[in-house]
C-alpha cells in the first residue's frame, strides 16, 4: 500500500514540475519585458530636423529614433504607451517599472517602440538642454495601420 502511495505522490510531483510556467532558456527576462517585434524597422533620423516628420507603419513594425546630432535630444510620445506597444527599447521607467513616454538620446544613440494599436501617434523632439538653440521643438506623427 505504501509503495502505491509513494508512486502516486512521485507521479503528482513530476506532473506539477512539467506544467510549471517559468520562462525557458530561449527567452530571457529582458526579452519578455521588452516584448516582440513582428514587422520591419522604420527609422526617424534626428539631425537639424527630423526625417521623416510623418511616417506610416504596420502594427508591430518598430519605429526607431536615431539621434545624429552632437547634443542630446528628448523624444516625447503624446498619450499613454501602456497596452499600446508590443516592444520597447529606451522608453523604460526606472528599474523596468512600466513604460515612460519620453526618453533622452545622446549623440548617435537610438530608442524604439513597436506600436500594436491602429491609429495615429504624435510625438515631439526637443533639445535636452537650453544650450541647443539650433534645434527647435519639432512635431511628428506616426500612422499605425
């Protein structure tokens, strides 16, 4: 009787271990937090202006801002990002606690978002300090289809 009981207990423990929901080695914690990309990468280049100022992407495409200026700039997204993006790079709040609507890019630094909801996303790019008078705050829009 004890043999049957121990066998049943061992089988139960093995079944529970096989059904656990821990992340696999093929997907790291940072990949899970950042999400996944499902499309192509579309670049927005920041120089004396931003190019392009209007961009059309598909849901899941990554929009990547590239700062080619010598001075840092701040990219600010209008509206909430929670539940509207499927991946992010550079828009995280401190200690990974959600998504921040803005990010500061140093020279030659990039940041990106994958928008998951159809609609229009407006953003602005501005100098990060008062010393960058050559770049006015510039508005842009992304149409997600």
